[in-house]
């Protein structure tokens, strides 16, 4: 598999756009680099191809490559960020994806959409979230631009402001889910489509356990994923727990730092 990552040179907390971010809480830059390098080396050791984009001063959240776009086959629907603070990333993500040969499309002007942060596939069915970052009205456009079927889910807890903070597909019929992050009707829609849901408590999800990358029979995530080890080993999955606390200060974990490039 190929994964797009962005080096954390310019990562930091320079503004507050989610409940995790506090300008007063400083990022330990050296630790952040170590945590990012550990994830990067793990991918390389597992035989994945890691594509890197340049991080840019003044765009401290660019390290979170999951928010570049949603990808399917060779198409990309580029993010249009809800907050002006991240809007400067868009043209850089477009250039990076075009360089990787993606046909880059966009939702209509005026709509917000935050890429794979709010758009995850279970098999070939796309789950799209709204409530904090992505507009509900963008969902139909994203599905049409990618030519896929989709289900819209409403997020209700501001700590889980992106779908990838509370939901992680593991295979075509299995996913991790933090049920209380979703409106009850949305949860029912997921239950109807995904036969095997591994429920994660709000507390464990708040450690960014669901912000995970399933790879080579293992679920790679933050330290909190060790809490899920019994359930995951029961379905034949290993867990790999990596310290991610420097990125959690910005509201991100393993999955936010990783954009899988070859879906579909
Ligand atoms: N500070 C970033 C933001 O609030 C974190 C993004 C995390 N990315 C993700 N895919 N959940 O936009």
C-alpha cells in the first residue's frame, strides 16, 4: 500500500479550532518528530511506500495528511476546510495529489469538506460525516464525484469532530466505532451496513484509539489501542500502540497523519 504523509517540521498549536487544541499547551517539537518518525519507520518496515509532502511554515496542521482529500481509484475530491486557518493547505494538497497522478475534483464553492477525515470506505461503500467540519450538503456531491454509494452520518460530540476520530473500518465488514459520537439514527445506519462493529468506549476513543490504521493484520494506533487488544485479538488482529500524545494536543492521531493512496 502507498501512504501519503507530511513531515512535522512546522507542526504546532498556533490556533484553536477543536476542543483538544490549546495555544497555551506547547508542543514538544523533538518528541513530535520522534512520534512521527516511529510511525513513518513502521510503515516502511511493513513494506509500505510512503510518499512525503513538504510541510510549510504557517500551516501547522498540514502534518494531518488525512485531511487533504478523499481518494478512490485515481480520483480525489480535495478538501475545502471549514476553518480559514487551514484553507492555505488546499493548493498544496492539490499540487501533491496531481503530482501523484490523481484526477483532482472539488465540491461546489461555499461547501466545506474535510477529506478522509470525514470520509471512510467500508468495502466500496463510503461513509461521510457532517456536524462539525463537513457540510451535509457536500455529501451527495462527493459521492457523485467519486461515483460511489454513500451513507451520511451525523457527529454529535465536539471531541470527535472528524469521522476518523470515532470510526475505523478494519475490513469489508468490520469496524471500530465509538457509538456515543454519533446521533442515534446515524448509529442505526452504521449497524445496518456493517455486520461486525467493535464498540469502543468514549474514554478509550478519547485516547484516539479509533484514529487507527489497519495494516498487515494489525491495528496501528495510539497508546489507547492496547485497551482494545482482547477484542482485536479475538478477531485475529494484532495491535500496535504508538505514543501519539504530541499530536493528540492538536486533536489528531495515527490515522490523521496517514492518507492511504490506493483505495478501490
Ligand atoms: N488540528 C487539526 C484540525 O483541527 C487536526 C486534524 C486531525 N485530522 C483528522 N483527520 N482527524 O483540523
